[in-house]
C-alpha cells in the first residue's frame, strides 16, 4: 500500500488529476465544468500540487456514474499509480451515491495511495477529522438525487393523467409547444407518413431507412410506437390527432410481424454465442449473435456482395446474417489442422516462446485519448507549456510500453499438451458458455467478409503456446459447394 496523505499539508508536491462530472452531455456546454475547473485550479495553487494533466470528464447520472467508462478508467489509473490526489470541484459532482462513495474510497483509491480532495468544502477523504463531514455531504447529495427523482416521476405521472402527454424527449415527428406539451411537427409529418406507407407496402426496415434518409433504429422506433396513431403506450388516447390512419398502421405492423425472426418472443439471453470477436472485414463493425445467427446490423455493400451464389437447403441468404454454426465451423476447420504430426511437433518445440511481447492495444488507445484531451485543453486555455509537459509525459509512457519485454517462456511439453487438447475441448464445449471462454483465449479478432473470407488474429496466449507455429497461413473450407478462404 502506498503512502496516503493524512492532512492537507502532506499534499504539497503530490501529483494531481481532475474529475469533472455533469448529469448530461448538454450540461458540458454551460458554465458547470468551467466552475469545477476554477475550483480545481485554485486548489492546485493553494495546496502546491503538481498537475499531471490527467482529467476525466463524465456526462452521467450521479447515482450510477460508478459504472461509467470514465470512472472505470480513473480507478485503473489510480491503481497504476499515475496520480496521488484526485481533485473534485463540488462534492455533488463526484457522485450521488453514498454506498459507492465509501466503497470506492476504502476498497480502491485509498489502498492505491490516492486521496480525494473536494475543493468546495475543503474536505480530504483520507483525513480522519474530515470523515464525518464527508459522509454527511455524500448523504445529502444522494438525498437530493432521490428526492429530485421522485418529483420528476410525480410530474410525469401528473402530466400523463391530466394532459394525456407521454413526457420525456419528443420522438421524431413531434415537438413541444409553448405549454411544454408534445405535439406533431408539421415539418416532419410527410416523412413519418412516407415511412408507414413504405412499411405497409412490404419494404423492410432497412430499405425504409435508406429511402427516407433516417437511421435504421429511428425508423424501427417510429414503426413500433403507438404515438403515431394517437395512442399512448398504455393504450389510452393521446391529446393529438393520429399522424397516420389506422389501416396504414395495421398493414405496416402485419408485414413486420410476418418477417419477425423470433416470432415476437424476446431473444434467449442464455443462447451461447461463442465468437464475440467477429467483425466485418470491410467496415469494421461487430457482428452480433441473435436467434441462432451472427448478424451484421448495418451491413455494408461489400459484406452483402460476399454472399454465396449457391443456396443452402435451409436458412436465410440475404447477405447480412449467417447461421451461428457456419461461422463457428471456421474455428472447427482451423483446430482440425492441429494434428501434431512429426513436423508440427518439431515446430512447437523449436518455437521461440520467449519472443518480445508487444504493447497492449488498450494502453495505446488510452494514451491516444489522453493526447486528444491535452489538445482539447490547449484549444481552451492556449497554455503551450502545459501542452508540452503533457505530451512529453505521454511520449515517455508510450516509449515505455513499446520497449521490448520478454514474455515468460512456455515449456514445450505444456504447449504440446495444450495444443493436443484444443480440438476435443472446442468440440465438447459446443452449446455452452465454455466455447466463448475458449474463443476469447485463442483469438483477439476474427474479420469476415460474408462467407467468402475470414482473417483470424490469434491472441498472445495462443501464440505463446505454439498455435501460430502449427496453423497454415491460408486454409480453404467448403461453404454451400464453394470455398471460403481463411
């Protein structure tokens, strides 16, 4: 455990990072973040802290911000020892969750030698004399949040009952009038009607989106919302007239129901989709598992064009989704080549398992994001000295990451045993969660172009255990009478 400052006097010279939070992204355009930064700047000067340039800016509810990527990244940096003091402008801007406040302080930050300084109340989390006040402030912040949530819910319920208004952000085709009530937007009425007319004519959602210029999920939200026929989601009438007639609405719903892939039932969350690493080779978007298929949710033209010319006996062939087994058979084919004959055994034994390990892509991405943040700060404050200091620190961190590091060697007998068990382990794991765990251990990424081509990137773990030494550079597997190149 690193030394933890017990008083504000002990903070002098320590490295400081910043935490800035607002409840919504829009609030970052107002005065809130700048007021927090001013308090942090003042604390750095008065306490004699060293500004590391590290800053995390979260647009997230205070009740659940502990789950945000920004909070997770900050806690990880604290555990790595990148700073010793976290500066928070206002207690309420840290988070509005008493339990999580105490948990994060006691379980992660303090054991890592990091204290939190709340500039507005001059509270140091590691000072025992400040502990009661810190708990009271955190409790008050959560109390305010809970009370505010109750008032908002009561307000929405009252508006729903008295005004027949759904509340919340108006969906596409609606706006708010002078009385803050939802009403149809005349400027978008023609587009809304066009969406329903196309759907009623049998067009799939993706084609409707393409013809109207809207996003796919915007179109799906419109086609599934009863607001457009003048009904609230409860089934009660809204206070506006329908935007589309009932016959057009019914026809659109009938066509969409007929094409539904899961019969209106929710997808089974227990269905095991092993290949979370599947990405489109052309556009880079991830393929997702759904109702027994791996689907390209927003397929690019290159992916669709790679559909096989011959048709399977069963299953869809529209070019944006393929059955789960088809993609997992790629792994079957690869592991089927691990027979460990004499030549392969020789390759494994002679393989240099102690080769230099490259930098973690996660760490490189983090440094790239911090560089971008440093440039954004420079645009705001034009402090060239601060920018230069931040870039120098990041250059040093990146150079340290890219320095060759010898990986721990894997004994040849361990590698051989690992490889011999792979095909059997993969086959036995079919239909269970173990297959996903094994795929994660073996592959960093699998880029596919329909069923025509797949590029497999092995994980460092698989490489160190000799899998790269026994696989061919290219492999052709049969697919619907043709071949796919791996």
